[in-house]
C-alpha cells in the first residue's frame, strides 16, 4: 500500500500568531469578514515597520527590506501565493451585531522561512500597551497576541506514521471519515469555481490540498519542483473513494463590498461549500495530505479565512 508523502513533506513547518480583539462599542459587521481581518493584520504589521507610512511600491527599494515583516508578509512578490493565511473557528463569529466588550479572535499562520518574521512581529508588539484599529467605521482594540508553533516536520511525521500504522494493522481496507467544512470552501477546478454539491468529490479535494501545499512549499527554504502536477496515480486512487454529502452540505454564495480610497467599491464573491461530508474508502494513503490540509486550508481566499476544514472522526469499517 502506497502512502502519498509529498516531496516537500518533511520540511513542512507551520507557526501561528493568535490575535484577540475587543470591541469597545456595539457595532455591526457585514457578511464575509475577510477584508476586515486582512485590514487588522495589515495594521498590526505596519505598526512593527520602521516606516511611518509604508508603501508597497517603495518597499522593494528600502534599505531595511530584508528585516521588514510588512514586506515579507504582506507585499513581496504578489505573483506568488501569499505566505500567510487566516484561521477562524467560524466566519459567523465575525458577522452580525457585536456587543460592547465582546472578544473576537483569529490566527495568522505562516510557513517555512516566513516564521522568523512572525516571531519578530510578536516580539515588537509585546511591549505596546494597546493598539486600536479603525476600519470602515468599526473600531477594535487588540487585547492579546500569542505566538505558537503548530507543526514541525518531526511532529507531522510522527503523528501521521502512528495513524497509518494503526489503520494498516486492521483487516479492512475501508475507512469512513467525517469532515466538517468550518468556513466557506471555494475551490477552483480548471477555470471554474465549483458551485454544485455533486462536483465536490474526493479527487477534487485531494488535488486542491496537493496544489495548495505545493504553493506554500515555495516558502520552505528548500528546493521544490516548479510546476509539479498532481501525480496521476494519486488522483486515480482517490477516484475510488466515495463522497457522501451530509444533509447540511451545500454551496452558500456570499458577497462583500470591497471599497477603494474614493469610497466606491465592487462586489466580491466570497461564498463556498459548507457543512459535513463523509469520505468512504481506502483513506490511509491520503492521511498525510488530509492532515496537512486541516491546517493550511484549501481553495481560494485563504488569506480571508476561507477553506478551513476539520476531520471530526475516522473509523475502520
């Protein structure tokens, strides 16, 4: 039985900075909090910058470019995937009417060679008593920030090897895995965004995880094959796994208005699949990818908190 370990698997290290904000006055947050979350993160990173008013177009020529977290996390080389993404327990906690004194939290995650900039950011802001953020008429106060390593190469390998060994010892080659899509999952397959529940199949999910992880591997500080396609034998074996949508599984379309400096804006679609789905079949070969996917998210708009899923259970049949 072949277990699919990506070539960059052993170098995959992940760290996060958890940010907790307090709402000093009652406010109403619109649907899809992604833009607000990015705005909060940008404000925090700018606070660490030595520039009084950092400008993306000037950052590359700055003499302190190599040590600037704002450049390395928010600006540098936008032709590549962003080196960070945002994790939420759910988007609902950042939507609707928020009462005075309420606490809201999210986690900014980075990989590989961007981790030192996250450490630097947390250290620089630890000495500040408070940081107030105003965005689109909403005021939030940053209460607390905490840095943590969420995954190291040895930890990934040990945990996954234990799971693979446990299931391999069983007589059956079939497992049931129940997955909950915690935040809208927006997957682009080919040139189209998938919107039909029947299109959300296991091979599509595995391909999305592989592509996402391969993109992030560019920040590992180790060579990664450029333009590496998803292995055909991986997709072939994934096609033998059945996908069973739960009663709450569907595609939910959401829109948000992205405002520019002149106050006008354009509609941005931020919806995706949500709910529970069950995968049934020989899942052991895919455990490394499925476990990494829990942390790195999949699909589009991961910098806005989309694409997070949770493996609720996996059982031998």
